[in-house]
């Protein structure tokens, strides 16, 4: 039976096109000069600390990965795991969700661990991360229910007509993208009507198995310590940047959790690096907290650019570090 497969280059172009649409509508009818004026007021000391905290999360994630691998008797040098993790984040800036395969492939080439085993360990990590995000989202809903309700009904708030228009266009774009994805799934898999339900069943079963597997780790305490540290870093990356701008320096920890949740959702949208979706959602979260849309975009742009720079720079370093180790091991082997 002929199976239609979307070429990889077409998927990449589609993601880039969607990102371009989102960034266009996020900045549509916005006074860019005003955004730039607000961005220039940033205290770059706090921004630099946010950069370092972001890399601390990458280091901790790499160390956590080694704990999972140790449980499978597949020990690797911790800096190899860290560099592979950083390289994975770099690839996510190019193609959404490609980072998981990229970091597994990178560690496979440097330490000869089978890719299927590495992918399995990554699924375990992502399962726990999804659990943590669910917990934080629940806490945010409890502590910021009023803000969330206003966020969901932002078109009825007192924002400007231009921002409101951009919001409507973005909703249409996102809704259209979701509908298109479901149409493609139906078209490509219409001969397997139970595929979607089986996928959900397997996904939930995989999550349960992943959580159970963590309980079998010898270093499960360290695993959870790294997990908490990673998510604390994600929060501090946002919260510390509040102090970098005069218009956000008085926001509270609870409000920081609310903005972080909006940012996390932005990164979930399948576009390279969450571009556009991140800017829009973070800006709108700050609008809910009483800031202007231009101020929100200035904050989102600086924070997103800082973390993107961190992921790109450390990813490049990680790539060359792993490559040099591979070349060195080959030369030693030939000797």
C-alpha cells in the first residue's frame, strides 16, 4: 500500500512559516520604537545572571541524564551528557522536537550507546518534566485563577485595538494550524481509525512506566533533586529578569510563576524555539498584570533572545567538544 510521507524539508519549512506568521502577528501594529526604548532600559546584569542560570539548568539536565543511564549500566562522562543535551537544545532552535533525537545521536556517536536505549531514557526524563509542568500549572491555577481567567478572555480586556486585533489573528492562526494537523492525521491514517486512541493509550501507559522506572533508580533522590533544581532555574530565568526592567521590578513571585507558565506554553507550540508564540503569550501575560503590550513584548524579546543565545552558544560549544573527543578517541584507537 502506498504511504504518503511528508518530506523533512517540507516539515521544516512549514514550522518556519508558522513561526514567521506568529512573530508577525505578535508584533503587528506595534510601535517597535517604543518596544526598543523599553528594551534599552534593561539592567543587563540581571539578564546575564539569567543566561548563566539557563546554562545551569542544562548542566543539571545532563547530570540527571547520567543518573538514568547509570541505572541501565550505561555510564558516560557527565560532560559528554551535558554537551549532548546542549546540542539538543541547539537543534530545537532549528526544528521543533528534533533536539531529543539529536542529543541521543550525539551521545551515541561519542560513547557508542545504542540510540534506542538513549531515546528510552529521554522519554523517562520528558515524562517527569511533563508531570512537573502539570503540577506547576495546577499551582499557578490555584494561586492565579483570576489572572488566568482574564488571560483566557484577553480580547475583552482593556488592551489597545491593535493588540486586540493581533490577538484575534493569532488565535485564528493557531486554531487553523491545529485543524490542519488533525486533517493531515485523518488523511494519512484514515485506514487506521483506532490509531489516535491507541496513541493516547500508549502515551499514558508510557508516562506511567516512566514514572515507575524512576522509582527503581539507585540514585532516585539525586534524580528528583536535579528535577526540582531544573524547574527552579526555569522560574528564576524569568523572575530575575523582572528586576531588569523598571516596569516589572515590583511583580511578585506568584506573578512570576504565572508568566513562567505562559512562557512554557509558548515553548510547547511546534515552532523553532517557540518564536512568536513565546513573545505573544508572555506579552499578554504581562498585559494581564497591568503592563502595556509594548512593555510585554520588550520583556519577552529580551528574555527569549537571552535564552536563545545561551542555547545556541552552548550548543555549538557542545557540538565541537563532542566532535573533538570523537576525533581524539579515533586517533588513539589508530595508535
